[in-house]
C-alpha cells in the first residue's frame, strides 16, 4: 500500500466509551524517518498541546507513530504534526506547510497520515503578496533565549517622507502577521493589508509594525517565569533600541504599543503592566490570563501604589479554547474594575461569541484596536 503526503484513511471503530466522549487516534506512518527522531502532534486542545510544537509526543511502534485522545462529542480539533519545532513541521510535496487539519468529533475515529517532507522555515528574500515594504532583522539573540528573526513593516509613504517619524506597534508571534508562507499555522493576520487600507483611508495614522518571531520555547517565553522575564527584557533592551536606531520611530512611551494573541496577548499585557515607562497601550486578543497553572490575574490583584497610566484593548471569541480562556478574561476585567480602571476609557473589551481561536478570527478584529490606539 502506498501512502501520499496527506490524510489517508478515516474510519470508524466500535465505540469504547459510553456517553458523550469519543476516542480519536492519530496514526502517522513514516518508514523513512530515522529511529532516533520523535514525532509530535500539536493543536487547539490541551490534549494536543495548545499549539506547543514539542509538547505532545506520538508513541513509536517501529515505523508507525500513534497518539490517542478522548474528547467530548462535537469537539472541533485543529492540529498539525512536527518533529519538535515549527521549523520542522510536516510539509506538502511543494515544500509548503499544510493548512490546519480539522475534525469535529462525532464518533470514535482513526486518522492515518504519511508524510515525506519535514522542512525548516524559509526566510524568503521577498515575501509574496505583501502590501507595503518588509525588512528583516535576522537571527537576533541574547543569552538564555533562542535566536529569532524580527520583521519590520514600513507604512506607505515611509521612503517618500525622509523627515517623518512614526509610532511603533510591537507584535508577538511575528511570523503569523504578514504572510501565510511564514505563518506557523498556515493562516496569516493580513496585518499588512489591513493597516495599509486603514492608513490610505485616513482612519489611522501611519505606523511601523514590528513582528517578533516566536520559537519552540514560545510557551515559556510568553509566560511569567524566568525565560519569560528574559524574553520581555529582550523586547525592551534589544529589539526596541535596534528598531529605534535603524528606523525613524517616535520612541517615547506615548507612541509605543505592543500586541499579540493567546499567550502573545498575555505577554503584551505583562509588558505594558510592568513597563508603563516603555509602553502606553496593549492589544490583547484572546489573552491567556489564567490557564492551567498560569494565573497573571493574581499578579495584577496585588498592584500597589499609583496605577499605570495605560490603555488596554481586550477581546475574545466564544468557541473551543476561547471558552477555556473566558474565566480568566472575566477575572482580569473584574480586577481592573476594582483597581479603578474605567471601561471604554482605560480599557476596552469586545467579545464575538461566534469566533474561534485562530489567526483568521484575530485578523477580522484587529482593525478596531488599531483605530482606537492609532487615531489620525
């Protein structure tokens, strides 16, 4: 039997669990893969690692790798396969990353795959279909963190107005912002098209957008521990000074914002909250304020002294992982209220009950905070 590069078999097995839970088994056949290599699955559920590319290992049986999970009926799964990092994810025959595989669970199911190509992320000299001008600051690193690229989007008119300076938005998960080719999950924010359209229409002022790539240590870098502190210092002490030196920025706090989604939304909030002398605004989309053992709400609750003079945009959806994040978002909003923050002045909150936890959903909402924080 020959196996192609994508989904091979979907078949139903006898239900092993009564009630509303079903078993899903992922089978990956890789006869050519070295025995020392590990295969991982990553996706939108905790049992799939919450998009950590190195959290959930498939069990090896000769040339077959297997993982079985049990989930409630009607759970929507989105997932991919990697060799432990996003630069080693499964690729199709053209060398491109697959779009997210999906399944809505209605019965016990076995999913079987075979892949021939596992690639490294390519840093293209020119990214196709970019609106505006993109420049790279490649392989930035500091002690204790993995190196990464930083991509800089320059607004229309940047080259034609050599005396003009611009506010800056520092975004996390930078490879997902401008191109599906570099996006970790196969979909982009389309932030270049959206920002360009808003600027051209006069609905926001021209700004520079800096996308800081993530690494396979993303969950730790965007968290509250030691590596998280190193990452935040890297943004403040390495990335921002470099951008301010090489580009015509307005470097003061009033003209500097940060943003991200999910754990990227959390780290944007932390950067703002703990460094109001550097940032004045944060865009926190579907933020993971409280999930598993992580709880930044408690850190905010113990705020003492003068409150930071900042503005915060928070939004979220209502499907799948968004529901798991909702209690933490509610707790953060209540905490901000108790501290004296006023909604629609100091913070903003938007909910879309129909939205999922992905780049497409964040792309559909990003125009609103851009217009809030970068008014012409």
